[in-house]
């Protein structure tokens, strides 16, 4: 799965947009520049990109590196004094990220059996 495919999956299934209607290259550039209006989306886009060592939106990503990239956000959301809304969004992000990779594995196994 590529970074672009993963972000498209997340953008479709999270219940909130990571790209704010922009094309992914534009959203990622804004996130990297720190100019997005949604700081959570900005952090997620950059964390997954850098966690996977991506050099383009077409770079391959994997589950472990994606979760590693999001580790600081996940820990912050679980702190005793964190905002409950942030906790719920990050929990949904974690579940959806897992689902994206699970569905990718199922697609690969189905393709191998045909």
C-alpha cells in the first residue's frame, strides 16, 4: 500500500478529513510547512509520512512504521489530562489504520489464490 492509498482510505473512513478537500500533495506540503488549519490532520499526515521514511506520496508504507510515526500523538492522547475528543479521534485513527492494513492483506491473499 502506498502513502497516497493509505491517506485516501483514512480520509474516507475516519469521519473527519485529513486533506480538507485539497489534493494530497497540496495537503502534505501544507502539513509539512505547518500551515494547515487542522493541527491534528497536519500531525497525522506528517507523522505517517515521516514514520515510513517516505520520499513521495507513492512510497510504500507499512503498519508498524505508520504506528511508530504516530506514537507521540497516541501517547499524548492517552495522557490523564488529554482532551476526551482528541482521545476518541486518535482511537478511531488507530482502529481505522489497522483496518486499512488488514484489508490490504485480505486483498493480497485473495489475489494469490486466484
